[in-house]
């Protein structure tokens, strides 16, 4: 875990967020993802950067609430995608098993 992740965890712990309801935290994650979409729609790259950061913060807190190591989450996701094949369609990467010819 990097220093910034540790700082986020400390901040959350000091505020009791690490023991809060994961269901409520997931709503916060979703809210922040929506804010990324809004910033993209406005083509406000500075806001996109900040909102992506907010998404990461909310996910780190969610992982704390569930007692899951965030690095393990990233590792598991990478292991799932590392050999994935697919192609870009209209600017979206579509994994091979979802391609319908």
C-alpha cells in the first residue's frame, strides 16, 4: 500500500468511516462515479481528475469496511484481465467472449 492510501485510511479511521455501513458507502461510490461522468460531459479535465480521486477514496474506504486489502483487489482485477483479448468497438474495449460476429 502506498503512502497516499495510508493517509486516506488514517483520515477515514479518524472519522469512524472504517466502521460505517458498506451499503451506504457503495452509494457514495456510485455518487462519485456519476460525478466523473458529469465532469467528462462538461469536458472539465481538472474536475475529472478530482472526481476519479474521489472514486478511489470511496473504494479504499469500502475495502476497509469489508476488511479487504485494496491491493489484493487491484491484484485480483489485474490477474483477471492480464491475458484478456478483445477489440475496440466505437471507442469501447469489448472482451473477446462478449464479441458477437
